[in-house]
C-alpha cells in the first residue's frame, strides 16, 4: 500500500521504518532534512511538504510533537488539506480532544476522513512494532487502515466520537506520569533509609506495589543511570497539562492529578524539556541528598 508519513522524530522514524520493512511504499516529509534523508536511505520517497504528501497518497499518517504542529500539518496553507489525493488522515500525536475535533472538522469539510490514533509504548514499542494504538473516528476508516496499524502494534478501537482516543491517551499518560513519579519518591525514600535501590525495585515487582515504572523504566533507565527511556520530560508535561485541562473542561477536579501536575512542572524547571522523563527522580534525589544508583548491584 502507498502511505504518506509526516513527522520523523523519535517515534515517527521507527514507525515509518517498520512500514517500509513490511513492504509498504512510503512517501515521507519532515522539516529535518537529516531525518528525511535517513528514511530515504531505507527506501522512502521524499516529499517537499505536507501538501505534497497529500497530493501523492490517499492515506496520510502523522506523528507530531504538539497540537500546534498537528493543526499546521493537517490544515495549514501547505497542509494535507491542500492535497488532491488525500482521503484520510491518521494522527498518532497526543494533542487533546478539542484539537483533534478541530482538525477533524476542517478536514471533513474537504472530504478527508480523520482518525485520532495516539500511541503508547515509547520508542522501544515503535521499534519493535509493539505499540498500543488508541483509535477513534469512522469505523469504516478504521477497518481500511487496520492492516497498516497492525504493523505498528495493537490497534484498539475506542469510539466513533471524534477526539475520544485523545481522552483515552491522556488518561493513560496521567496514570503513567503518576506511577513514575510515585515510584521515584518511594525508591528515593528507600535509599535514604539505607536500602539498596535494586532490592527496593525487586520487592516492589514481587509485591502489590509494582508498576510499569518499577518493572520497566527503573531497571532500564534509572538504576543504570542512563536516563534514556526515549520520552522527553517536556512531552510528559505537555500530556499532563492537556489531561488536567480536559478534566477542567468536563467540570471535574482531579486532586491527585493536580498534585502530580505540580510535581512534573517542578521537574520540568529543574531538568529541562529535552531531558528523558525518567530524570523525574533527579530533583527528588537532590532534595533527599541521595542517589538512586543500581550499578553496584
């Protein structure tokens, strides 16, 4: 199948690469010439703009870093909406329900179907084709693109309601942000009390306190002090902000969510938006005067 792909960042590049490996013809665009050239070396055809992608492919996929980027790529003056061939737009970005609805409404006016399809699983999931893909929009369009999504992981149809998959992704990411922050706090507490951090993680994982953070993120990126899980602190904070804003729009107060949001805002100020989100442990370590180092074990 001929597929357009826009956005070749940490997630987009491995996703587009998997589609090429599966035998699909990919027409790609990214503002980074380096990223685009790397994918061309793997067999993709380069495009000059999102509109050019939309001129050459019926199915356009996008993986973008912000709501503003999704709006510009989909509906801007040189966006997919200007492409003559585009029939459907599948957005893997996490942009919140209102933005997804805005993009979908604009595209629908031009006869282009829109599917929200935010993903979970990180860079490793994108590389291994093990992503969780949450999808909302017209069911017929979901069935049309499901063979493509199956290459990338496990697609789960959430609802026909536009933006519903975005809500689901924000709920998921608030849970992930909470679990990572809470795991960081309790492991630092254990180290402060004289416990071996690797033992703390082993006990959590064998007991009721285990989380995805303790089972995967800490062993892979925190205990070895590599901080290279593959998701930026700035993106985590962006997702938490979007979730809390959506809860507020629903008239709901999230007491725990607000506390988690404040913690992540503090982390953002101290470690910067480009740091790996597993660096959440660093300000907590600094305040406690200890370091969570599992390399000796």
